[in-house]
């Protein structure tokens, strides 16, 4: 069957219009397309606990820097520094994607740098700058990965 040319043109227009309408009526961000990191329930709990410690530490460092309380900055930052990085079990680390594994240590090293600055020069402006920079890494990892639970 051959359709007259005008019919084909109107069909094309209709299809184009419905595609356009569909595109505009669907919610802009419907699905969570971030890369899944598959962990079991325990590993997820462990990772999220560490995350909450990051948030608490960031807030404490911010508040203590504003009050020039360098000892408090140092103690807080050390707790989430290199020592904490070393305590991550190998069974968990091996499940993490390469990109994730690159960003995690950046956080611990960043906190360690803050602790060092507090211990030595104690310049609150430098600490605040480092904290702001560190938080860019929190943001980029959160934008890229999500945790999903598997049974193993
Ligand atoms: C290497 C990747 C990565 C880095 C870096 C990272 N996070 Fe996370 N964080 C995650 C993932 C993945 C989740 C879970 C998100 C999801 O599944 O939706 C999460 C969840 C969280 C949560 C929610 C915890 C809960 O109990 O649900 C907080 C708070 C958080 N992160 C804080 C931080 C802060 C603050 C930093 C930076 C100092 C940071 N994170 C850096 C990957 C990261």
C-alpha cells in the first residue's frame, strides 16, 4: 500500500508532536541512574555509618574553625583521617568500583591534611578552604554512585 505524500507528512508531524509532548510531560528526572554499588546489609550499614561520621566531622570542623579551636579541629579530623581508611575491611573494598575507590581515600587524606594544618600552622582560613574543597569530592561521589543491597 502506498500512502499519498500529504498523508505521510501529516503522520510524521503527528509522531513528532507526540514525541515532543511525551518528552515534556514525563518528569525530568524519573529514575536514579547513578552507578550501583552492590553491598550486603552489613556493608551498607558500615559505609553509611562512616558517611554520617563524615558529615558530623565536617560540621564540627566548620564550627571549631570559626571559633579558632584548633585542638578540636585536629582531633575531629584525625578520627576520619588515614586511620579510618585503614580500618575498611578488604571484603568491602573489593566490591567497590575503581572510581569509588579513588574518591574515598581522597576524603580521608583531605581530613588528614586538615588535622595537620590545625596541628601546625593552625590557620582557620586555610582549613575552611580545604573543607570546602573536600566537600566537592562528597558531592561528586554522591552524584555518581548509589548503594544497592545484594544478599552476598
Ligand atoms: C567514594 C564515594 C563517596 C564519598 C567520597 C562520599 N560519600 Fe557519602 N555516600 C556515598 C554513597 C554511595 C551514599 C549512599 C547514597 C545512596 O545510596 O543513595 C552516601 C551517603 C551519605 C550520607 C547518608 C547516610 C545515611 O545514613 O543514609 C551522608 C550523610 C553522606 N554520604 C555524607 C558524606 C560526606 C559529608 C562526605 C564528604 C566528606 C561524603 N559523604 C563523601 C558515597 C560517598
